[in-house]
């Protein structure tokens, strides 16, 4: 009997996060992002690394925003741009 190697909780969460962000980048889907202090950011996701995400406004109305992942409360696709 073979069993799958168990994924640790942190690895599983990182994998889920990576696939979610990768889909947003590839689809160029608009998103809304709430920060822990209540500020709402909207735009499209351009890049992601271990600690940050880069959000840009497709209309060019504001400068790109580099956001620390630790400051993010909620991210959801379909934000208004």
C-alpha cells in the first residue's frame, strides 16, 4: 500500500497562495485587496514574491503599489478598477 507524502500546513498554504496569485497574474484579472488597517487597494496583480505583491492600476491613474503580504487581510478577484 502506497501513501502520499503529507504536506505540511505551511507548504500547503503556500502552494494554495501561489496558485491563486499565479492565476490572477495570468488572467490579468482585476482584484481588490483589503489591508489589515482597513485600506482597500484595487488593480491588477503584476508580480508576487515570498514577502510582497505588486498591484498596478490598468488605467494608469496611480503608481504601482508594492504591498507586504503581512499587511494583507483579504484578496479577492473582481475588484473595481
